[in-house]
């Protein structure tokens, strides 16, 4: 098992980027401002992911501008939608894959603390004795 000393270190893995791409592919989605579809990106997947990894390792990665699209709403209005390019979606998904479990565990402990404080406060308001 590989040991990571930082969250950024976990991003610098070809396997992490590949796993993220699989999720991006599953989510489908339109091409971004560069016109490259998920299928186009996949045709040269190994080279695209290696290039992305190189840019991340060298700290040269720059996200591309987001394509703006207007979607019609049921009430007649418009909703603005931003569509990132595929390579940016891969990096975003990779970060999500890394951060979500980390944040979920922290939020769970905070939620438990808040709930215990709410119970304690409720007990005091009801006049119950609380012993810790």
C-alpha cells in the first residue's frame, strides 16, 4: 500500500486520474470550449492522462475557460450552465474522489458533536440531570 503525505500527492497518480476519467465518462456530458468530447479524449486516453499528470507534477496545469450555455427553464427564464473541458472535469473528479471521503468523515464527527450538544441543551431545558 502506498503512503501519501499530502492530499496533493494523491492527485499525482495515473491510477487516480484514470479512475476519475471512468467517472467522467459514466456521467457523459457535452464538450467544453475546446470542442473535445469524452469519446475524443478517450481515443488517446493514455497520452492525455500522462500529459495531465505531467502538468500536475510540474505544477503547470492551467484549467481552461468554461463554456457558457443557456438552458431554458419551465417558467420561461434561462439558467446559465458552465461546461468545463474534459481534462478539467477529470481533475475536478479526481479531487472529488480524494476529498469526499476525507470531508465526509470530518463532517460526520462534527455532526455527532452538534447532535450531542443539542441533546445536552435539550436535557438542561427540560430540567433533567446530565452526568458525563
